């Protein structure tokens, strides 16, 4: 009997035991946030909610999050994003569009393995349509794909409908599994190739559940809210278990004369009479939320009143620790509107033993009501194992810009706006240095350039469509020579930009203040399927001519550079070592064998930590095993240590410092001041000049006296290239005085400047040249600047660009540290490669003396998709790559002593253990340290 007969279908089904074409890994596409617009027909559909919907992101309000196009392309559209041409006006709201279908079975799928159980009946309802077809109708069906441990696969049709180009049609059906496959995938398929498939919503719910009380057996469908730790989540029992947080809450079946209706049940709640942003609806979940488990939050919300059409709605946890300390943990936020219900989605995890935990909604301005339709808080579903992106014919080093050398005039180029393009001669023939670092020897440039005249807007310049030439997940390097014409009255920005389906992407920029040719370098990567990609060069003021030569955009084989970096690492991070053995009986050393193992590399590898982290044993174990330096994320910043004037809080920093001290972990102090005005407390911004000067002096004295000798480094005044609050209010000398006073109070600490986008070519405000001048200016005024901090929040890094910045900064002779390094990609394998690029460049450069990651644990990172360890402690692909590099950078050696009773090897700087095996003695273990140095290190070991 074939496998598919184990799936009991109550509608007529078509079994498909095999497919003619192997299914390829699906392509990840946009998962942007969209508003969900629903018709009354769908809201009133009686089949919609017999039980909890096991389809996640069922209405695509979260884009294509958790959905996967199967060997085709997909995107989500709405009235906000606009609808593609050819789609009937009858299809409104938010829905998925599946395109580039080459086979009937290609469509949209979701893995539901963890959310279905045996012998439960599930009801399916999907609203679908078609577009792009010559005929007006086409068959669309809902299908189950069942994969078994013996690698056999079967397919079963749940339901089919004749879909239309002019209206939504509903697929209905049910299914029941009599045995449990290893994977269960639900998907929508069916129309002929090249017909676009439209999907408005999908619901799969357990038809065997009822509203009566049932005993939970662990199945998703045994009880509608069996896994939800929120009580009365859809207000079926009125406002029981709910209270207002500083405001009034009201139960509603409608509002605004019937224009606002519940989305999921009979009622919704509104938070009214709000006088503070933090006012909202709340529920205490103490006792129901477990520690060390990641929870996922889904809430359907909107706003109403006060003439506010949109506002940020946030889900927040209030946590009272066992010592009665208060914590506020942000879970998620969404831009809510007064037009539609939208889904708020986020995750959190708790550690320790809190005495109280309350979840609440907040955010909109006072006077604006927060409406809550339903909320689910349950143990987060672990995503399926990731796969590396499938990239065919990468063509590394091949320029995707057509007619780059202008051999064919301006063909393939067009003016963006009403500017005028012409071709001239006289540009450089050599490749820009950063591009040559990636490409190596290359054909010389032609010497021709595009002159852009008659520019009436800053965004006007030469443009080219490259939609069909950009591959997902490839990292592209951008390189060009650029120049500006006469007439500029100030420095001019020149930027290579991309318009990706209307969204601006930075490809690199440079600031020009003379009439010379300048190198422009940068990078980008596209990780979501896009319909239109245009590259253009823009930036100078209106009326200023722009010249562009030799624009190169090419995919970089970043791994090809690793061999070169390994050779450089061998030279600068290792030292020749001679172990010289002595004993009272020289004959006793005959036949002696040694086994050498490095226990720790002395190069500083550190990470950001925060106070909540140290309540987690798993976090502490990973941190202390894999890092030897630490920096506090917020707990040393002024807004944390003195949130209100005179109200000092050093408790968190003290506890974190004591932990690090107990594990012999060195500390960076981040930061004494922060120049960006938005980070400055309101009470400081309100001070007079004299009072502000006094507050600055008190801050320096309080912090550096308390922790004198405890922090090896301090970032004195963070991000001076991007902010100027203290300089604007206290004068130019304040920056120098901050350094001087800090040095007087703690002369043992190295004082750093610290800024971002120094290394990647994407911000002209903090280019290496400007950063160098900034440091020289401080030093000339007497500031004891002792180190250069590069934050390192970088996207799609290119080794040659990073190295170029380090080479330039290295001329100052100061130690360079990457102080806040993180990389981000939704694909763990791409994230791992980004991290390897950065760590190899850092470790191979002689001017760099340390690197700090800006965190590594999920839910404790400032950037999405940047973590190395998942929330519950699983090391992901990026984390595995980090650990592999740390292992690579530990030396090992073994062998017999030579005729002179010596053993020679070359090893990384750091701590070692040597085991000595001799014929006449038992094993002896000794330790030694290899310090940096050029000459061979001779270590005498007396046995």
C-alpha cells in the first residue's frame, strides 16, 4: 500500500506518488511588514476558526516570513506597497503574489510538521486567485507533501477550486494523518506555468476541537489555547485577567459606528483615557512563563482616536527581579494604523527567578486608544535547519555593468531626471586600488567618462537597469572614479546608489572638495527577490556637473582572499619558539617526546554583555569559554548610571565587573560620553551651559574615580564624527578636555575615539581620511588619544575595502580595535562568511590589536539576524564558524627532542601547555607563554 493512503482525506484527492522534476531549495524573498486588509466576507466566513490556526503568518501581514516559494518567486503586496501591473482591481488588501512559475506544482509552501498530530482532523480554508493568464480561470489546489524516514515521499490533494482573475475563490477541504511522517509540508499549487498565483490567506485548524472544556494531550488542536500562556486571549470571557496600566480598558464588539469590528472573535479590548505613552492593556503572566525558554508573541492591534492615523505600538515586559529591581524588556513593535488590524510579532526569553512578570502594550501618544483583538504568547517554534544559498554561475570578478568603458557611447545608460549625458576623454586608465585588491591585474580602463550636465536635483545622474544581472546572496563590490565640475561652494557628496523595488540601497560614497578624480568604493548584497534593480550615481548639488568613469560592479569570491590572509597571519601573529630542556642527567633526555598544546591565544577576542545575560548559566559558560575581553552594552553609559540628575546607579555595572574579574576577563569602558544628541538624557539637555559643564565634570570624577584601574580602555566621547551635542553647547575645547581630565583621573586606561562606518566606504562623514584628521586635530590640541576604535557594524563586507581603511589608519601608529563588530544576514551561512571575512582581515592586519563582538546571543543583539547562538543556546552556523576560527588560531605541535635537547616550533602568541614523555621519568607537564616578538623565543625547561 502506498504511503499517501495513510492520509485520510474527506474530499476527493489526487495522489501524486512522484514528480517529473526534482524540487530545488526554495528562494528566500521579502519578509517586510505589511498591513492586513480583510473583506467582510472573510471575516464572516463560518469555516474560518473551528480551532487554532496552525499556519503561521497566515494572512501575510509579516510578508513571506515562514513561507517559502517552491522553485519560483514570491512577494507580498498591499495598498501600501502598491499592486503590480495586470492584477485586477478586485484583488485588494494584503496578499502574496507567486511568479516565475515554470511547472504546475510550483507554488507557496509552509512546513507544519511540528504543529500537526496523528488522528486529528484538520480543516483547510484558503482564499486564492490568479493573474497573468490568457484564460480567465485556472485550477488551484491545496496539497500536502509527506516525507518519511525511509526517504519516500507522497503527495495528497486536500482541495481544489477553479480560481478566477476577477475575484477571490475559496479552497476548502480536510485531512487526517493516521501515521506521522518525518516532515509535513502544506502548499498551494496548480495553475499552468507562467500563471501567477495569488493567495490572500490560509487557515488550517483542528476541526476535532470544540469550545467545550477538554483535557490537553499535547496536540496543538486539543485546546485552542493549550500552549498560550495568556489567559482569555480573545476576550471571550470579557476583561477577566486583564487590567489597565495607568489607564482604563473597555470591551468592544465594534467601534466607530461599526467600522471597526473584531478580527478573530466576538470582542476586542481598547485602552482608553491614556495620559502617558506607557499606558496600555496588561496581563500578569507570573508563574506561567518559564525561565530559559524562548517565547514568541503574536498580537493583532490597531489604534483609534486623537486624529492620529499611525503610531508605534510596542509589546513590553515588566520584570521585577527577586531583589525587587525593576526591568523593562522590549519584545516587539509595529507601526499600527487606524485603518486596519496589523500583527505585532516578537520574541523574548527570561532568566533568573523574577518575582513578577507582566506583559503590556504601550507606545502611541497620549489620547490615542490602543486596540487589541487577540494575543498569543507561546514557546517559540524552532525554525527548520538552514541551508546555504544555492548560487549558480556566480561569475566572480565579472562586471555586471554594461558598456562600462563607454566603447559604445552612452548605450545601456540613461539619464535619471532631465540631466544630459555625454562621453568625454581624460579619466584614469588604472583600476581603483580597492577594486584591484579584489580583482588583481586587470585590463586597463578606457580613459573615457560620462559627463552629467544640466543637473537640477541632487539625485540626477547616469543610471542603468541591472535587474536580471544581480544574483541573490552574492556580495558585490562597487568601484568607480568620480569627479565634480566647477561651481561647488562646499564639499560635495557622490554616491553610487541602487533602487531595489523603490528602496534605496547604498553602494558607496565619497566626499569631494577639489577638481581631482577620487576613488569611490563600496559593496552591497540583495537577499530578497526583487523585480526591478537600478543603479545610479548621484549626490552633488544642483548645477554641479558630475563625472563618472569605469564603474565596476562585480561579485567577489571572498574566500579567494583567505589564503593571502592566512599567510599574513602566519607572519604577524606567530613567533618561532625554541624549547630548551635541561636535566641533571643529560642521558635521561634521550628519546624524550613532547606534545605541545596552546590553551589560549592572547589576541583579545571580546564581546558585549549586558546585565540580563549574567543571570543565564548557559550564556556565562559560552562567554567565558570563548572570549577574554568584555564591554558592557549599556550599563556604563551615562543615561544608565544617572537616568535622573543625582540618581546614580552603578549596581548593574558593579555586578558585571565582578563577574568578569572572577573569570580574569579584561574590560573596555563604553562610554564616558556620547556626542549624539538623541542619546543624551532630557535632564542634561535642559541644563544651562555652566550647569552642563559641572555635570560633565561630575560624570568624569564619579565614573573614573569609582573604577580607577578596573577598565583597560575607555571610549571617551562616542561617535564624534556623527554628533556634536557637547561641542555645540560647551565649545570646541570640551572634547580635548574630556580626554585630558579622564587621563588625569585614571592614567592607566588607554583612551579611545570610537565611530562607525569607518571601514566600509558607505559614509563620507566618517571616511578613513576624515577620521585621521579628526584624531590629529585632537592630538594637536593636547588630547591623549591612545587608541582608534572602529565599531564595525558592517553589511556585506569586502576584505580589500576593509584592509584599505586599516592601512590608512595604521599610519597614525595607534592601536586599532574593532569595538562593536557585528554582521547581519537572514541566512546563517552568509552571516558566517561575513563574520569570517571580518575576523580574518582583523587578525591578519598588524595595526589591529583586538576585536569585540557587539553581542552573540539571540534577543540580546542590537541588529536582527546577527547572533551566533540561538535564544535557547543552540550554536548556529555563524557561531560554528567563529569557534572554528578560534580553534584554527591555536597552535599544536609534537615530536622528539633534537640532538641539542631542543624542540623548535612556530606558534601563535599566547599560553601553552607542554607534556614531556621520557624513557626514564613519568610524564611531566609544564606551562609557558609566547609573547609577541620578532626574534626566536628561547624557553628553558628544567626537568
